[in-house]
C-alpha cells in the first residue's frame, strides 16, 4: 500500500496563527438570533434572554471573534432600529431574506452576548442603503466614551462604557446583484474610501475590512479586488473572501477536492493585493479576512418553499453529514496553510443557519458533524503554522487535476511544547499509512491521535442521535527518535498531537 510521507522542521515556518482565524459569523437570518442566541422563553434562557445551552457550546468552541449582523441582512439594516427601549423598536420588512425583523436583538444585546460568550465583536456596516453618515454615527455610538449626542445616546441606553469594537467590515458582498444596494467596484471603492476615512477620524484605533468578491466564480473577480483596493489600500487592513462548497452532484471525491480551489482562491487574492501594493509602491502588506466559509447546499430546496414575511423561519438549516465535516476539515487546513496572510476566518455561521450548533426552538441542542473539526482546530491550532514537505498518492479529478489523498498542516506551539498535525485522508476506500520525518522534533512524542470517521459518508447527528458522528481516540501509531508512523483510516479527519518529552529525574 502506498504511503504518504511528511518532513517537518521548526524552520519550515508559514507564519504565526492569528487566534481570530477560528472566528465565526452570526446574521439576522432564520433562527440564528431568534431561537438561536436569543430566546427569552427558553428554559435555559438567562436574564438577558440568551440561551445558556448555546452559550455553553460556543464557549466550548473557544470562538475568538464573531462577525455581526450580516451578511446580506446588513445592507438594508438601520442600526438605530435595534437600540433603546425594546417596546418602541420597529418591526420591519427584511428584504434580503424576505422575513420580518422584530429588532428585539440589536448591537447592545450582541455586545452583551459577546461578553458572555468570551469572544470579541466584528461589526459590519450597511453600505447598501446607507453610507458615510450612518457609519460615522455608529462608530461614535459604540466607541466614543461620551459627551456627544451619539455616545450619550448609548449611555442613556444603559451602556456607560464604550463598546470599543476593534474591527469593522465595510459592507457585505457589494459585488453581488442579490445585495440590497449592489454597486460597481468603482462606486463601492469610492464609498468605502470615504467611510473608512471618517470612521477612522472618529476612532483611529479601529481596523477595517474591505469587501472582496462574493466568491471566486464572480465575473468581476480580481478586477473587483484590484479596483476597490486602488481606492482604499492605505485605509484598510484586510480584504474579505467568501466561499461555500456543496456536493450537489453527489461526487464525494470532487467535493473533498474543493479545498484545493480554496487554496487557489487565497493565492490569487494575495497576488492581486501584492499587485496593488507594487502599483502604489507601498510598504504595507494587505492581510486577508476569510469572513464567510463553510459547506452550504443541503437546505437550498427547502428554503425555496418557505413562505415570505415570517419572523425567524427555519432558513438555511443544513443538517451536516460526515463527509461535510471532512470538507470543513480540509477548509480549516487551507486557512492554516495561509496563516501568513489570512488573519481572520469566520465559519458561516454559528447557530442554526449553516452552523455547527443546532437548536430546537423551545427544546434541545446538538453538535453537528462539522462542530468537531472546528473544535479541534480552535483548541489545538494555535501557534506557528509549519509547512510540510509532503508526498502523497493522489487521484485524478476532472476539475482539480491530481489531488493528493493527504491534506495536512502542522501547528507548533513552542510555549506549550506541543506539535499538532491536522490531516485528512481523502481516500474513500483505503486507509493511508503516514510516515513522518520529525528529526527536528526528536524530543517530542506522540501523545494523542483522534479520528473522526464513519462507515456512512452521509451520516448525520440529530436531536435523537446527537453522538452518531463524533471523534474517537485511536490507540496505535508511534513516534520514536523523530520518526512518526501511523495510519489514517479511510475518509477521516485526524488530529495527531506530539508533546515534548519530560526529562525524568
Ligand atoms: O451566510 C449566508 C449568506 O451568504 C450571507 O448573508 C451572505 O453574505 C452570503 O452570500
């Protein structure tokens, strides 16, 4: 049986992982907020109406940052509707998802929730129907200490301290015709430039994300990035990327190869950023925020059948399969492999809507299959990303060419003296023996190998069977004097941990 081989060395550094790589996204969409984060009548709700069962799973994931409130939703959102006395907040037609928004949860509730979830806020502003004025007022409302109209309004709403929101998105997917207030690259670039300028005047400490293309398949892809960066290069810190994968043709080998396209996407966008940098003779490197990524396709048909103008209907409720978890694992590895440039990642989304956490309104909760690779990456993927000198048997895919069975990256955490190898075996029929030359880590020993696999690629978790798909701790495999030998089961997500050997006295 052909083996995969890797060589690892401390000097093969890609870059330091920014903790925010393991962030998430939550939108006013379906039951993400209402019935997800916020459900005052739920038995587990706290005094603020936040579901504590949800908070517990979010804390388990150790989510470093959460992007809010959209998404397509933000392009029609008046943030003023969601602050102040709840009894006076308007119900509005929400045009992006054709629902009714009750505005019972808004910016301040989100900040309260963020604190309880031990995470950080990343707020998107509306550049669909609004612009410079509402952007500067929102930053003033949130981040200015007090003594001005907007900051005093926040204080009057019960928040004497500024929220100090450190990072802001300049709109959402403004290249897409589906977006409320969709714009050409020049229209958006110019508007974003002025918004960035005045938002920074209000609070010079903030960081900004400019919208890249909605996905790699957009006709305006690359021209869009080059144009919007031409306007804003000096004013923004990150360019956004979005990607959703699906197994619509039920071709799992192709589905598992899609992360190869994610690698290409990231590298093309980096090349474009660097082109604009060169054009501007700038010394600044643009960083990337992959602030929407996931698998999304299971719910497409059901969503077409949902009546419009309901409050919090069950939209985008993908129930994830085991093979989706493998794809999510490959996507996480793709993000880690580009840790030198991708600083922020947001799994889209966090609860109920294409999410790792699923709730029943008024009822229970369970971890979807994709919860596990996300959890593993968030818990063990912090440190320095190391590239692997990798050789692997491969298969041919019509779209992606030669695709290696082994997808992998290593994260070295010198403080914890821990080396973690994340590896997916894309082979659906056979296990993959893995040999590692880890001579530079010959003082480290294999301590744990956890595996997520299942005989049925389409297996899911559910309220009745919440543990149908979950990781197991594999016994076997060894590391001796810097040689690693283990087996990656067929179709599996693997987390292989080595720790520095303690010297016995
Ligand atoms: O996450 C669901 C939607 O996907 C978001 O609202 C939008 O930004 C993207 O198209």
